[in-house]
C-alpha cells in the first residue's frame, strides 16, 4: 500500500489520455509552458543589479541631498 509503481502511473496516464484526448493535453501543456516562460521573464531583472535607475542618476552630482538641488524649506528654518 506504499508508493505507486510505474505501472500505476502508466494506467493513470492512459485514463487521462482517454478522457481528455491528446489534442487537449497538448494545448494544456503549451499553455503551461508559456505561463512558466512568462513567469521567468517577469522574475528576471532586465538591468544588472549594479546599474542605477534614471531617477537616481538625475541628481546634480554635488552631494546635495535634495531632489531639485534647492534646499528644502525646513532646512532654512533655525531651530
């Protein structure tokens, strides 16, 4: 009663082919393959991890921590 042997799996496969037919199983296999390819493409990075995005490169390069290069209003207020 343990695991299923090769013969059990062959019988199950034959029953599935008889019920669904080879054409439908071929289409299902194709759809699953395309879904896996799409998933892999979506998970892969288009850029290397060391490359900066356009937003992080758009700074003026003087080391200022502001977005526009101008000081923020709260930076000029004395506390």
